[in-house]
C-alpha cells in the first residue's frame, strides 16, 4: 500500500514541477532592459501626452493580439509583459487619467495620490524590484521612506501610546521587545511564525499554475495543508493566532495593526495573508519618486513601442462573444463619441470579478453555472473613505514625517469594529475605528519642485457602502445636499483627528476634499466603493477559492488580471498580472524572473571583480 502512496505522490510532485516550471511560449523577461535612470520629468504638458492619451477610433492599432480593460497596475502589468513577448495590446481606461489606483489628481495646485501609499520589497536585489525595473526599463525611481515606516498610535491622539515599526527583521523585533518588556519570547515566536508562513507565499502561485483538477484534488484531500504551512494558517484568523502567543491586549493589537492594508479586521482576517503583509515591509517601505503617476508614465510607452496603445476616456460597455461563446472583442464608448466595436482574440479584464461578470458579460454568459460558482465564492470588500488635505508651506515648514501613522482609538479591535459598523450613518463619524494617515509630499523628495510651498496629507478609513447607496444613481458632484452633509460628517471627523495628531497643520490648511465609496466607484470603477476588490477574509484564502480564482475564466478567450485573482495592493495586483501573462503565454514567468535575477546578480558580481 505504501508503495502506491509513494508512487502517487511522486507523480503528483512531477506534475506540480512541470506546471510550475513548464514553458511553451515566448519569454518576456529574456533580456535585461534596464537603462540608467534619467531625471524625473516636471514638464506637465509632456507628461499629459502619456497619462492623458484620450481614446479615439483612429488611435486603435490594427491586428491586435489582446485588449485589456482597465489601466491599473494589474492591467498595465499584463499588457507590458505581453508587449515584451511581441504582442500588440490595447489598454482601455474609462477615467480621463491612466493608471487606476496609480494615478494622481490635482486640487487647487495640490497633488494627491489615490491608491499608492507605500510599497515593500523594492530593495534592488529582490525579484519584485527586478520585475518592476524590467517593465519600466529601470526609469521608475523609488524613495525609501523614514525608519520607522509605520507608527501605530493607540488611545488619545495627543498622549496615546506610540509604537514604531522599524526596517529590518532584527530592528522590527527589537523595537517590539523594547515596547513590551516581559513579552520577548512571545514576540520572537510570533515573528518566526510570520517568516515561516510568508516564506511559502509561492504556494499561492503553485495552486493557480496546477491544472485545475489536480489543484482541486489537493484541496479536497487536505494534501495542500499537509504540504504547505501557508495554507495550514490560511483558515485561521489573526485574532486566534495572535492570542496564542500573548494575552497582552495591547501587544495583540500592535501585532495585528497592519490589517488596514488589506481591509479586514483581525477576527475575520487570514493569518497567512497577514504574514505576507508584515513580511512585505520588513525590509522597509518605498514611494515612487515623482509621485504615483510616474508608474504609468514609464510603463505605457513600452506597450506602445510594441505596437499597442494605452488610452483614456474609453468606457468598455460590454464584452463581445462570437457564435461559439468565445470572447472576441469589446464595445467601447469614448467621451462624446458613438460606441464602437474593437476585436481581438484575447480579452483581459482588470475591472474586477464583479464588474467583469455582472456588468460586462451578456446575460447568457453571466448565468453560466461556472460563472455563478465563482461569484458565490467571494463577497464585496469593505467600502473606503478618503480625505485629501492641502497644507500651506513646504515640508520643511510644516515638518511632516515620511512615515505612515495608523491611529486606533483603543486596543479592543473587535469592539471598535462592532461599534462602528452597527451604528447609523449619522452616528458613524463619531466612532471611526481606525485611521491611516500619510504625507505624499514628505515621502517624495521631488514634490517641492513640482508643487513649491505646498504640502499634503492623505487620511483613509473604512465605511459602509450602504450609508451612501441611496445616492448611487445621482451624477457625480450633483448628488444633493443630504449626500454632501453625510460625506462631510466623515471628512470633518477624520480631519479633526488628523489635526490632533499633527497640530502644526491646524492653521495652515488651505483645502480638503473627500471621497466616499460612490467616489471610488465613479473614478476607480471600484465595485461598491471597495479599496481592495473582493473581500480578503478567511474564506477568500481557502485553498479551494485560491485554486478556482485564476486568470482563465469559463469564457474562452477571456482572462482576469489584478488583485481579484491573487492579492490586494500594488504588489498583489502586479503579481496577479504575472500569473495572467503566464497563462496566456503558456510559461511560468516567475521562473523566468528568477533566472533573469540570477543573470543580473552574476553580471553585477563580475563587474565588481
């Protein structure tokens, strides 16, 4: 009997390795395309030509190989990888600016980022940094944030307890030990588990690369948990795991603080995902030099260079299917233009699983059992509320830190969550459960050159979509006084808390604007105003869901990219793009990336000799 078990496992391992390492199509990372970075461009007119390239039928290239819906990093990333493999790709963005959550906007001369707040694992030798460098030819530059990169503030905004999250595993751990004497062993064991679980993040990709029947077999038999520490902890909550290390409520809260970066409170969040986020920033945090729009500015030209295009103000109204039910094109409406049909053999959506399946597919495709099965596996993520604050004075004048501040009113996260989400819209601003506050101007050393004498802060928190839903059919900026009053109540509460934490800005605020879930829906195409796409809770991280939500959809020729098929955030969405491009090209691009990294490191070592 044991012989058959061993033979079966051997065959399974061979299949896993074949799926993980196999390659059939062209390698988009066959050569290192980095160049020495040029200076950051401050010419707004020149930049607009790229990031505001407005759609018209005449700009659509002929003989397209693929069409991508949405220009977030999931859409641009897959388009850039396909372009490097010689494909002509058209990227269509409904907003007037390209980039999705990577775009910036201006208000009274102040520049604000929308969704790029800080990114980890961008140290020069990391595979992730090498991937980003290849997509931008090494032209996108990164500024290292302060150390500590995060400051956790619990309790009173003026005299509350502050905990510094420092760069480096040793410094991070030592700072926690210093803050919690007597809890040294608990902290050490917690961090060891974080590294153990996050060290197997690649298991997510393995499960998606495997043929679906094999992946489902591994899930059904429980073998995936047996093989993988990551999946053993995927179904356990952050609260449950943290409480096994310490009974200290304050330490439990600090070890859980990063839940805001994936949008799920610790009692419902997967410890495996939580481990990824802690590990992601252990080597420090970075911000794009020149602002978030630099990302699109350096990726889009590479897509165009291969014969493709990245166009804004192009609303995709539906995905076209041929007589065999295969995706073959899209219907696009440009601003002030009649809708046109554009055809390609491959359609890729970065619009999110809900928008793609429920809004863009025709009814007969939407009702397919396989489509409904996938939709039933997920649920909408939490709605987000944003506050953007313009402050008179340079960063030197205002003295804002290049660190993020995470404010928690107390250390009972479960009670705080319940108190907020169970109340009415009128009472909710009085009990906001957490606040993320960051200064884009402080994080970017070139900001003063672009916006002299101006500083900015961004504050983010959660909110219920239902509190704003009654105004969803109204036009943007014309939703009426009741909507504005509801939105302003949240904005003013968040502003007051921000001023208490940074009292030096109180008399220097020049303007502020806010965004509700309806704002996110309108400008970012975020279904129900979600910050992070479909909910990143425990059920999302179950092996069966991970295996099923993959780029290849039940509709032939239609693929998904971005955060809904992998994980949230810039890194999650870009790695989702890598998985999507791998599926389309028939090769494992992660393996290609590791091979390229070895070549780069070897060349660097030779030059050093």
